[in-house]
C-alpha cells in the first residue's frame, strides 16, 4: 500500500483529482458578471425592504462604581465613645451583598415585575416639537405589550392590566412582558474592579434613557435596603424600647411628684420611705430611658453607616444613533446575494451538472 502511495503515476492522478482550476473559475465569473451584479442588486432591494420593516434599537449604558470594602467605622466609634458606651454597644461588621449578584438581581422576576408600572415618554425631535408633535406617555407594560399602539385591539375576555400583586403568580401575558423586559436589560460586573455596567435597549431613545435611570436607581435602592435591613430592624426595636421606657419614666416621675406634694406637710417615717422608693424608681426609669435613647441614636447612625456608596461613573445619556443600522443591513443583504451568485456560477453549476451525470450513469448501470 505504501508503495502505491509513493508511486509517481498514482501521486500524479491524486494531484490532478484535487487540483482547482482557478483560471477556469475566474473565466466563468467574468462571463456571468452581469448576472452576479443583478442577483446582488435584487438581494440589496430585499435588504432595503427588510431595513424599512425592522425596528430601530437604541442602547443606553450606565456605569456604577460601588463600594467594595466596609467603610471606616470611626464616626460610629466616636459617637459610641461620646455616649459613654465604648465599642461594645454596636458591632462593626457588615453583611455585605456580593456585587456579582447584580446581574441576577436585575433579571429576577420580582425586580422586573416592579418595573412594569414605570412611566415612559416617547422621544420627540426638535423639528417635530416645532411642528406641534406631542410625546406619547405610556408605561413599560403598555409599551412592551403593544397596548400603546393606535391599532391595538384587546383579545376577547382579556382583563385590563391593573398591576402585579404577586410576582410569583403572573398571568401569561405578564410573564411574556417580563421576559421581553429581561431581554432589554443587561448588567455586567467586573470582578476585579467591581464596576457595574448597566445596559438598556429599547426601540425609543428617550424610553431607553428613562428606563436605564430607573433600573440604576432601583438597583441601588434594592441593595441599600438589603445592606441596611438588620440595622433598620435594630433601630425600630430600640425606638419601641425607648418609647416604653419614656412612658415608664413619665409615670415614675408623676408618682414621685405626687408623693412629694402629699408628704410636704406630713413628717412620717413610712411616708419618707415611700418617697425614697419612688425617687429611686424615677431615677432608675430615667437611667433606662437614657440608655435606650442612646441605643436608638446608635442604631440610627448604624443605618447610615451601612448604606453603600455608589459613584455614577457614566450617567445615562440620550443615544444619537440606533444600534442596528439600516444601511448595514442593506449592505449585508447585497453581499450575501453577490456571494451566493459567485458560488453558484463559479462552482454550483458544474457541481450540479456533475452530480446529475453521476446519478444518471448509476441509474443506467442498474
């Protein structure tokens, strides 16, 4: 077998079988250049129709630089020392949310469902404004579901949208709109720098900008609420304790005042003992209230301490050009048509002719 492969006559036939006649192909292309241009032109026309029918898409990108490390608790420590509680009153640790969860949060159903009622306004160019064109006011749900279109007709027995009561029990139409909204929003996090990039794509440039601003602010509020939930719960607890201690203090002070007024003209040992007891209770109630008030103020400071800081590196700006260019689509269609024509006249015709000949020979042999 090796001898046959090394045999010059065999090698020559092997090379001839796979040799490509480039001059012959070029000759065929020059012969059919008019047909190639015509086919490319026809595909270009189809590209024009496709470009006119496609929806324009606009991208708005925002960049956030969130806090990566816990801030110094020097301010909280100063307040603690000023109140005479040292550093043992409140902890300095924080249960920080991992920034890599931002994309998951922005695509979660509860987060997206809360965006359906966000109001949007369509873009009106300066020229259109001079002509008296008014912007269209709608919502995210109405725009993505098509209800804000003039020719929209609701289906039979379709209930009007009144909001999402429970994100876990969406209707079929609401679920479709939420899925569309999820495709409009993108979020990426650079794990090294912690920079979060939020991208919103809509068919209206003003709506894209408005939705990007809302997504950014809602995301910050969502994370801030998560970070401050424990501190807020502690603050509410100490507010309740401080209010109860204040009520007890008022009662103890009133009882002591009545005792002093009653025993002013009466000097009895039992009355003096009762007055001392009420004075001690009032003093104790005052100490408890003071401690609860201090803890309340510490909890209030803790909420501010736990709030994450975000620097908006790149704010939302009104996009000037759409992402999907109509001219590019026309060129792509024309290129595809020309490429198919070149393949057909350069290789396709001969291949099809040879294929038919081989099939016919096989059929004749059978």
